[in-house]
């Protein structure tokens, strides 16, 4: 799924221009001495060109130093090659400093506490350094308009921004902040963008957020927030974009509960709304047409029930409702002319799928794996599926039979019947039996009926039969799990009271599971419901099994040491159903 996209290219460019020399202006000796001390303490002689200063010349010639009316007003030293501990006490000798921009360097140690005493600051950018420890008290910086403390190893509480009434942009993303959001965050009523992506923040989102009426961009994703998604109906500009702001409304990867937020259904400015990987429940809304500017909606991996929305916004491009509990058919979305991607895997959908792709000309991605569809439900999609310009994933569907436990004595005849009884087969369908320990095909077992004349303990394992078809194109270049596949239920074979399998099959077990994150940078992945998982497999793009794991799934799955790239991860759940996800190791 969704990450940080806040970009400020024009803003940065303007600042870069303002940092050029404004002519030969002398500054007080105390200010010059402070700049020299900063230069020397942070490895100035090794700074990147053109930032290396000639200390024999006037300070007005030094790149990144802005001087106005004889005083230093700005240090623009982003991506300049600064290293070591920044000498914060020197900042107290710059009484007119309004801009301190130190992002994208190699500064280490704690953030200097003196920064919180430079009351003249309106811009503070410290992101993408190697600062550690807790952020000092910044509550005296009441003039701040731009605050960037992002992509750092800092921890502790989030800085108190409630006394910064002019704050426009606050970025605390990709740090290790914990605790809750400031209760009076609504005091920042002028705030345009607020980003706390990927931290450890928790608790409910303060109701005072409703007073942030200018808010255009909000990202609370990848934290531990709980309670209901906050009512932001008062933020009438939320979702709007400009040259600085992306226009997000991201609540994904938290622990939010309750229904899909009703205010969002009526919000006319939202363009990108995400709430996937939470604990939301209740019937999913049927009419989304009120979200007139909506382009992207991700609501997967929740507990939504009911049927698919009947009416989509006309501008929507991507809709993700995967891994919920939706039932019924897929509506005819031929009026959603901008729709390009529809992710519906991991639900209980069924029925004939209308060929809306014929009218939605830009439609290019459909994923309906792990539902209740049969091959015949997609008979009208053959032309679409065989196009190499689109992604069509029927993949594994849910089992078409109940799970069964088979008990025999050694030497008995084993006979398992996986014959499909419905009318859902089309094209050239093939049966193939597998054992679930390695997903390798059983040689010669290509009949719907698997027979072993004299069973032994070697067959005391779980078996499954896959039905595949080439009706939707020549899939030889793909792994078996990528083709249109319908699995039987699991046959749990016991011989003389023994089984080589891990655990018993429970056909009554409810629930599903997903793997997260799907873009892996930490070297490991977790399972949302490990208690329902029997085993995990990882395959490369050629179908070669890279890793398998049965034990310790609740502690996560270590993928360190595996080369970067795209992989296919598969879970066999204890109820006999399958979960398949594509993951990327970076």
C-alpha cells in the first residue's frame, strides 16, 4: 500500500534563491564568529560545492547565508554536507535569524536545545539527518510557519505546536515519536498540511482537529491511533492540491474502529482517501457519488460487510476494498469512466461479472482472487484478460468444497474426490493434486479423483486439488498461483491415527489474514492474524520457493538476507483457504 508524498519544490527553489548574496553587507562580529564556529564544527572544509565558504571574505559572499539590513536572517544549508554535532549555542548570537534550514545532511547527536530559544524563527527544517534523542521544547517558537522534523531517529513526545498559530506546514513523518497528539491541535487553524506518517503515536485523534479549517493535506498513516476516524467535515479544503501540497487524507495502518466515516461520503474536496489496515466495520457505503473529486480510495483489510458500492465517483481511478467481508456481485461500473484499477481480493464476492471494461477504456487492473467466483463468471472478460497491456488476476479462488478429515489404516485404499459439481468450468480445465507441505505437484495426479491403492504413513498429510484453465490466455510464463485457479477443500489424511501435517483443519474457523507491509524496508513482515495461519511461503518471480515457515508466525517472518526485488508471498490458512500477496523487498 500508501506513503509520504508531500513535495515543496517551488518553495525550496525560492528559498535557494533568497540564500544568495545580496551584496557586500557587513554583519556584527558576534554574528560572523557564530557562523565561523558553525562552519568549523560541522566539517565546513568538506561541505559540498558551492557551500564551502572562504573565511577570508565577507560573510555576504558565503553560499546559504542571507543577510538583510546588516544581520543574518537565514541559513539555507540543506544538502550541503554538514556532519557532526550542530553547535546550538551559536544560534543565540544570531538574534534576527528567521530561517534555519539544515535538512538532508549528516548531523548527529541530539537536536540542540538552543533552537527552541530562537524566537524569531519562522522556518525550521531539520529532516533527513542523523539526530537522535528527544526533540527539545519548541513551544517558544510562536512565529513558526514551516516545521520539518522528519526522517530522523528522534523519539519521545511530539513537539507541542499548539502555541504556533501561524503554522502552515508541520512534517514529523518517519521518526519514532510516541504518545498522543496535542489535545489543542485545533489552535493551528491556519495549518495547510500535517504529516505524522510512520511513528508510534497512539490514542484518539483530538476533536479540536475540526478547527483546522484550512487543512488541505493530512497523513496519520502507519501509527497506532484508535477510536473513530475524526470528523473533518469542517476542513472543506481537505484533499485540494497546489504546487506545494499533495492533497492527502490518509488514515491507513492504524487501529481505528467504527464505520466508514459518514462525513467523508459527503466531502466534495477529497481526492485521495485511505483507511486500509484498520478495524473498521459495518456495511460499506453504497453511494460514493458525493465524493466528486475522489481519485483514489483504499479501504482494504478491514471488516466491512454488505455489498459492493453501487455508485462510484465519476473521477475515481483506483478502488481497493480487498480483504473485507463483502458479498454479492460486482456491479456494472461502466459509468466510472476514469476507473483504472479495482482490487477486490479476499472477500466473498460471487456471480457473473459484467464486462464494464468495454466502456471504461483506461481500465487496466482487476484483482478478484480469493472470492467465490467460478471461471464462467468471467467468460465475457476473455479478450480483456488475454491483453498483455492489462493485469487480470483471477488467481486462487476460495475452496469449492468443504474441508474433510480422512482416517484410514495402513494398507487401506485412499480415494479423494475433488470433482467440481457446478457449471463454472470453461475452456481447457485441468486438475492437479498437491501436498500442502511444499506445493509441489503429485506426479501423475491429474484426475479429479486421487487414488492410492495401499496407503502408508507417507500419505498422512494434507492434500488439495487445483483446477486451472488457459481460457484466459497462455499463462506458461507465470507461476501456477498466478493463473486462474480454483482449489478444492483441504483433505486432511490420517493413517493409523497419525498425521505429518501441522495441526488439524477446522472448517468452522472464520476470518482472514494479510501480510504487511507489502513494501519491506525493515527486513521482516508481520501477519495481521497469525493464529489463523498454518504456513507461509515466499516465491521469486520464476516460481522458485525462497522461504517456508510454520513455527513462530506470531513473531513475524524474518526476510533479512533475501535479495531486494519482487516476490510472491502465500499463506495457507487453517480453514483451508489461501491468501496471496505480492511484496517488494527494498
